[in-house]
C-alpha cells in the first residue's frame, strides 16, 4: 500500500488562512516565498528534525495560492510512491487522468504530479528524495 503523506488546499489570502488555522487548530504555518511558488507549509503535528511527523500515521500539509488558470484547485491528498513514472502509468491504466505530462521537481522534496481520479477528485503523487539515515 502507498500511504497518504501530505494534504494540500488552495488559499486566496495567505495571512488570513494562516491566522485561521493557527487560531482554530493550533497549526503552525511557514511561508516558503515566491521561489517556492508562495507555498505555505502547515504543521499539524509534532515533527522531527527531518520534518516528518513523529507520530505514526500523522501527516502535515500545505497551502498553495489559488490561480485562475490552474485546474481542480480543491483540497486534496498526496500519496507517496517509490517510482513516480511507474505510478503515473499505473493510475492512467486504472482510469485516472494526469494534470500534466511530466512530474515537477520540488527542490529538496522530490518529484510531484497531480491527477484526477475516476470520481473527479484531484489527488497528487510524490516520489520523495531519499533521506539519509
């Protein structure tokens, strides 16, 4: 089985979104800046030095800026895979539709691509970079 390792949601106002989730749930947010697409990390659970949650099964997430020309800007989950190209072929064979023909490289994280499942949900794949230790 391939685990859900991250969630993503769009935002219109990063500061407003951060205030809401910090106040409502105690989440900690970190704005990554324009060089990382104005992505905002959301820490929902204590994490180790690697950034990975300390509690088995817990996940963190992130928020991306809503853009008028992007498809399917809705909450979604990210599934970790060992080989993103093989997983892309497998999901297409199962009836999924890729939202891009090549994975994008997220610096320091790994390769990422989104797809639509057979029910119209946007889901993403992540082939994480190998971590030392």
